[in-house]
């Protein structure tokens, strides 16, 4: 995970004076890691409770539902770690042009998915069920490249339950 964030940081720091939009910051661990490397991160989350928690910890966070919200810009990078798994395939396709347009030239969109096919509901961790869509690298690649973006880097690593 650090390697993925390190790559984002080095790309952003090579882009003059620009910052990162984080979608689905949750508790904000990734933002903390990037900020420790000198990156300015704009924290957001679809859940008000996370936004409030980030605010209470002294961070400037705002509510943002990635499916419909204003992504602002310009951004050197937009990151979404363990968030877009909760979108269905059409919602991800709809997001691509909305992410592409606020990025600066040479900017990057960095995100993680669970690898595989199909869709599943998970009933653990929260009181309500969570929706997961699984992706393969070729599927992600074709979705991006059909929208004028290119997949420049892809890595796999083993999570607690999925790759
Ligand atoms: C597994 S957490 C990941 C948090 C953080 N990115 C990390 O890696 O620690 C998933 C986050 O996505 C947020 N989320 C889920 N659906 C979202 C949506 N449609 N728009 C924005 N955030 C969403 C959740 O509220 C939650 O904070």
C-alpha cells in the first residue's frame, strides 16, 4: 500500500503547486501518509460521520458522494483507495470523464479495486450489507482507454481477504 501511495506522492510533487483530491478518505490514514511526504490533500467522504471525524481532528474535509458530487479541480491527482469497489460498473464508467477533466496535464487517477469477476454483498463489519464489484485489469484498462485515459501502472497485492 505504501508503494502505491509513494508513487502518487512522487508524481504529485513533480507537478508544480498542485494538490490531491481524496475520494472516500474514511479515517484519513492515506491522507496522513501523503501529507507526511509534503503533498496537500483535500479530504472528502460520502459518509457525514467520517467528514465530521476528520473535521474534529483538525482537517478541512467536505462531504462528497463520488457518484454525483462536484470533484472541483484542478488536481494533480485524484485518489480513491478501497472506495470504488462500492460502485457498479456503470457508475465507474460514468465517473471516468468526471475524473479526467479536473486533472492537470500529466495528472493521475489512482485507485484500488478487488480483483475478480462479478459482484458480491458482504454482511460483515457494518450493520448493513455492503456492495462490492470485482474487476480485472483488462476490464479497468478498457474502461479507461475508451475515455481518453491510459493505464500507466497496475499492481497486485494480497489483502486480508482478496487480491
Ligand atoms: C474501506 S473505506 C476506505 C477509506 C480510506 N480510503 C482508506 O483506505 O482507509 C471506504 C470509504 O468509502 C466511502 N464511500 C463509500 N461509498 C462512497 C461514495 N459513493 N462516495 C464517497 N465515498 C464513499 C466510505 O464512507 C468509506 O469511508
